C-alpha cells in the first residue's frame, strides 16, 4: 500500500439544483469535475486524489481520471448540508486506511481556475508558515460594498481604494485531518443555513494564499459556467487543454530525476576520491 501523507479530497454530488448535473457537464473539453482531479494528479505535493460522491456517473468519471472513490452514505438533508459533511466522512475513511495522513487539501469542482503550480505552492506555504488552514484569497484594489435597502435603492456601507479588502474564493483549503475533524465536531450544525453565520466559525482570521483577480469563478449557474470556460481558456489553457498541467508535472518530475542523478554522481565522486587518496 502506497504511503499517503497528503491527500486531495473532491466532493461532488448528483443533486445540484441551480445548474443540474453541472459536475458532469463538459467544460473546456472535459467534465467539469475532471479539472480539479487533473490538477491534483499533476501536483508533486499530493500523494493521492479522492472523490467523495453519491452518484454513479460521477464515480465513473473519477475513476477514469485516476482518482479513488469514496461513496458517501445517503443523507435525507443532503441538499441543505454544507460540503463539510462529505469531506468529514471522507477524511475519517482515509485516516482509517492511512494513519500517516497529516495534510489534505479539499478542492471544489465548481472552482477549476487553478494555475498548474497553485496547489503545490499553497501546500509549500502551508508548511512554511505553520498554518492550521490556508485558503485562496483575492485582494481587491477598490472595494465598495452597498446594502440593498429596497428594489430600487442601495446604501453605501464600506468604501476603500487601498487594497485593504478582498474576496475569499473558497475553491480549496489546505488543512490537517485533526484540525478539520475538531472543527467539524465543534459545529452546532453542518447545514449551510447555519454556517453563513460568522459566529459559528472557528476564527475570523485565517491564513491566505494570494491568487489572481480572474481566478474567482464559482460556476454554479449557466452564465458562470460559460464565463468560467472563457477565463480558463484565455488565462490558463491557451489552446493546449489539459497538457498545460501535464507539462507542469513533467517539469517537476524531470527536475527530481536530475537532482537524484546529481546526488548519485556526487556519491560516486566522493567514493572514488577517497579510493584515490588511499
């Protein structure tokens, strides 16, 4: 059995309401859910990729793209539950099989706009700064927030033009099994209607990984889906499709091979150097 110290967990379900079956819809030439699988499989810091799902078609797509599948139980209130529930279930399952698991990143299939090296850089940063969680953040040059007061009126409640505010994209999060399990088990409820209240959050401060302005694309509606495809193609794929991620994987694998060869040659050189001195 391969060691799994860092895993990717991708929750997908068949009951999408705003855009039915969005996870299996073709997005830039592949099913939407396939993109985060590809990204995770091409990252050097991720040992294994898991998809947690309740859907047969999504299970087959996950297997086709090289992920392992965790079938979640049937939950009557699944439509109202947050993604925390299937992630919690998956973490517990993986930890049972791989006690050595010490880090995981959960990826939302509806946020595919990750550059090839984003996940690796984020995991490296997570370890470097000793974070408990790390999430993508987009700093805004100007932030003007208005509160809707009626159908035809709004009121300005915040104005800033000095990069003091931003948006948490929510597309992924790096954390540890222990932190996430403790967090989940401390929640009063795992329903979305409860979790929108910041008072139940474990902290109002969190570590962030800065991403580009264009990387915020939560494709939950048809318009967002179509816009996401345009952005993905323009900024990341550029006519190459999934090859951009495969090329990234090739680059770090080749670097590892070269480093190993250099280490081997250094050992040989030291050995023969010592022999010549005798």
